[in-house]
C-alpha cells in the first residue's frame, strides 16, 4: 500500500489549483486593479510561490510581517530576501512597482497643482516622502503664479548644515530660472519637529537665495502623517533675512 505523506502544516494551495475566477490575474482582468487586495496585487508581481506556499500566501506573509504596505515599502533588501520564496529578482519586482506607484502619484499631483501653502506641499509629497527610510531633501520650483515647475531630489542622508551645500539645493532653481522655491525634507522617525540644524540650514538657504534673487517661500518638514511649516513657526525665517 502506497503511503501518502501529509502536506506541511503551512501548506497553501497553488494559485493554479484555485478556481479560475479566484486567481489574482483573472480577477484583475475581470474586475480591475482597484478591486484587488494588496496581497493579490503583490502575488501578481511575485508570479510564483515555493513548495507548499503559493505566491498569494507569500504576499500575505509579507504584509503581516511588515505591518502593511508602509512597512513593506521601507523594508531593506536583506529583510525582504530573508522571507522564504522572496528572491532578489522578486524583491526588485516589488520595489519597482512601489516606486512606480510613488512616482505616478507625484506626477499626477504636479500636473494640476498650484502651491501656495505648506498644506499644498504636504498634499503633494507627504504620501511618498513619509514612507522613506532615509532623510531626503527636495526643492519644489515654482513659477511666478505658483505653478509647480519641477520637484528635484537634491540630497539623501542626514540633512544638516555641515553636509548640505546651499548651492546644491538652489542649483535646480538657477538652472530653470525659477523665481521662488519651497524646500522640503522628511524625518524618518515620523516626528516633523524641526531641529536646530534644520533652522540653521534654513537661514543659510535664505541668505544664499537672496543673492540669486530667488525667494525661499517655506521649508516644510514631513513626518509619517504630519508636517511642520518652518515659515509659519518663524523658524529660520528671521525678518532681517527675508526682507527684500
């Protein structure tokens, strides 16, 4: 009599074993991507599972381990590839899709955006930059009517006066002849409270910009879900420096 071994305790059926109407790809084609769960979308990116675990089961494990898409988006290569079934190639597929989503959201916002306040800046960039695991400093270039002329990532790393040069931050504005800019950077800790270094950097940027006939309208610090306008709090925006 042939012995049939029991499946592993963590066994999950292969996607091809599911009814066709329940398979992620077929569901996406029939109902559209917006109807899919995050796990189903990730499973489509992964394409295949491993012995005993479908791509959908791996996707569900990823979301559970990293507490959803936010955690997954900020996980490192080493953290993700420790997950059974997630190779280096699959890591690249998932991260590429997340980055395309970020860029698509920002691009759509830029095309229709007029920026006048820190709230406008936060609406434009908080969803993306609030997920970043390192500090990024960006400069938003504005036209004379406050339309966005471009958003440039000018620095990655610890943002402080000893490491960030004003010339690097203002170079995109000089190159594109932008009359005004808004400086934006994130705090990966999630707390957007400006540091003493942030205030010093703001003063230096304002001084350098005045020499170039460029106005720094604000320096916005982003947390995970909140933000601080340094202009509104008068941090670094001393009257003596900003009077033109």
